[in-house]
C-alpha cells in the first residue's frame, strides 16, 4: 500500500503499467468507434454524474482514476473520431496524430522557447514551412501554432491592427487604441462568427465593420467596392463554413491593395483546398494576402487543439506578440514571440508527424476524398428527392427538408438514430442540415449508410 497518492517510489514503479493501461484503453476505444452510435446515449450522459463525487481526502491513485474515466467517460464521448461524424468541421484524428500526441504528452515539453524544448521549436519551424509550401503561401511568412482558427484570426488581426496604425503614425502595441486614428474594417456578409469575435477581442469591435454583399454561395461579390481611407483591414474567407465556397481573392486583393489595406484570410478548413491540385484553383491569388488563419485539427486531422496563424511580414507579427524579460532569451523569434501564448503545448510535433507521414500526396488524397464523399452525399440526397442548397465545391453540403420545423425534426431524428451525426444551420434564411466530410476514415460505405439513415428519418417525419 503506497504511503500516499503522491508516493514517488510507488508512482515510478506503477508508471509503465499505468501508461500501457491507458494505451490499451485508447486502442479499445478507437476499435469500437466505428460501430457505436455516433451520439452518446442518455444513460451514458447521465452516468457522467458519477464523476462528481466529493474530492477524496486520500486520492484514488492513477489506475483507479483512469479506470473511472474510461468506464464512465468513454461511453459519453461523441464519436467525432469515427467515420460518420459530419458535425461542425471537426475532422477525425489520424492514427499518426494520436500516436505522436501520446509521445509528445510523455515528453511534456513547453514549446514557448527553444531553450525549453529544442525538438518542439524545430518541429514548429519545419511543420510551418511545410504548410506554407503545401498551401502555396510565401516561404518567408512567419507563423505560430495556437488553439484554433479563432485565436489564429485574433492573432493575425492584432498584427494587422498594429501594422496599419503604425503606418498612420500610431503605436498601438504600446499606446493601445484610446485616441488612435480609426481603423476601417471590411468583412463579407457571410463572415464567420469568429472573425467578429476576434475583432471584438482586439478592440476593433464586433459590429462596426463595413459589410460587403455576398452571393448565394457566401462569396463576396467583387463589384461596386467602396473607397477606403486611412488604416484599413479587409477580412476575406477561404471556405465558408456552410457552403465551402471561397471569396474571389484576385479582384478583392487587388482592390484592397489599391488602398494599402491589410488583407486577412480566414481559411480555417478551406485553405487546405490548396493542398490538392483538384481544388487549388478555388484559392487562386490567396497567397497575395498579408495574413492567414487556419486549423490543423480540422482538415489535417490532428488531435485538438491546433490552429495556425501566419503573417507574411514576420517583423509585424513579432512586434504584435512581443513579451520581453531578462529571463526570456530570444523570445521574439520563438513560439512565445509569435503567438499570444507564453507556455504552450508542442503542437508542432504532431503536425510534423502527420505531414511527414502523409506527404504531399497524402494531404491531396485526404482533401480529394472528403470532397468526393461530400458530392456522393449530396447526390444521394438529390436522388432521394431532397433539396441540396449549395454548390458542393468542397466538403460541405446543406440539405433542406422543407419548412424549418420539419428540417429541425429530421435533424433531431438523425442525431437520435445514431448512424451518423449532422448539425443544423440557417443558410440565407433557409433552415438546413449541415454535412461536413472532414475525416480520414470516412468511406463510401459510411456515406451510403448515412444517406439511408437520413432518408429513413426524412420519410418518417411529418
Ligand atoms: C471559416 C471558419 N473560421 C473560423 C472557425 C473557428 O475555428 P476554431 O473552432 O478552430 O477556432 C471555423 C470553424 O468551423 C470556420 O469554419
């Protein structure tokens, strides 16, 4: 019997067994994820109450804690790492991603500074260079891994704000925004909610942007564009979260550059269309922007959480993210000097492993397969007499089941039935079911099973 739950000798002696137990439980979970209902059952969710026992005076020990987590927790997960989860733009985690994250967790590196983790710094550097190359972004762009596209948007927009105000003679990084010249912000009518959130966080306001009209697919229409004066930031989008469509970058960037405005691209998942020769043309001229936000946890299928902020002018990003102290050597050129975070997990390790394992062809195949399966889903829906609301140009499909209440009740039935999971949305006034095909493990058979399930739910709905 160990002296306490923190008995070092006992923990060292039990460590290998504990980690093997975790590995076996993880493998068993993944082996079962294909054939279980995608949403957890009510009993499993109610069972989570059992995690809330009074904090014990004497700890349970790691083995017991892990057993409870697995026995109570595994059944109450959403099977988003399985092949028939089409919610949000979640993406499953590749086996290589899970494996690398396990190894990286064992390393427990703080990726803030190279001196804290040479391997994390090197993986960041290489992985970001590979991503720039793969997505056709400038090779000398600087970037940093953050929690997701929301933080990547905020990071890039903070750099944009500082750069535009510096040009107007105002040092925002040092003086803040009180008394600064106004910054004009332009967004499209179908801008993602997290751009507005990011604008709020960095002090430019969620609701003061000029909104440009968008077409039926959510793309900004590049005509009758307004004149811009003074410091200005234009937010464009690669991959609308509902339709998958991207803004026409060529004419929009040309217009923005006429006014020396900063162009930021939110490409949370859509930027990965550049990873395939088949879809790359949708992003022509995206490389002419000044900053880009994307995610690895979505279409690259790393584990959560992993976003990436990239800025073409590295000095601008560094100045915006600066934190200096005598005990932080070289911080300006390292992860903590390129992101809002100081201490941070070593996200680049997993991204390096995934990119090294897939290679250029593997990324292209992942993108192409998801797009092909999205089209198959849409075709199946049309064959069943259902309305597909968008042009399926990427991996997103919007399906209507008629009036809003009926659409909502079919979506609820689909989620309840459990073969697959799709969420709701409202697209330009029409209630719809969103299907996002973003995972490596989805097959034709998974799509066909899901089509059959959705169809059956639609037939039963009144
Ligand atoms: C276009 C776009 N931007 C931003 C986000 C937010 O990404 P995250 O949840 O990784 O912060 C999403 C999420 O779906 C998105 O589709």
